C-alpha cells in the first residue's frame, strides 16, 4: 500500500500531512525537514492506534497476523 504525502509551502516553511491517515500531520522549516517530520508523525499515529486497539482487546481472544493490503 502506498500513501499520499501532501506538502504545502507557507511563509513559515512547509506543512505536511498524509491524505489517507488522519492525524498524521506536521511542519518543517524546509521541505526535507517536513518530510522527516512526516515520517515520525506517521509512526506516532500508527503506534497510538495500535495501543488503543490493544487496550480495547484486553481479555478477548484474538488472532494476530501480518497484514498486506495487496494494494499497489
């Protein structure tokens, strides 16, 4: 699966977000800094979502397995 990063130049530098992942947004003084910060933002959103899911599943029997969306 490929996600779409959006970068917009603003007077202060760049803002960035991932279209398909609400909450994954950031900013940077340069385009490169915004790109680096966006990678970190995506990782933080995924980690937070994983923790929320784990909390909601406490005490339940579940099957966990790797997932590949199969989308290009």
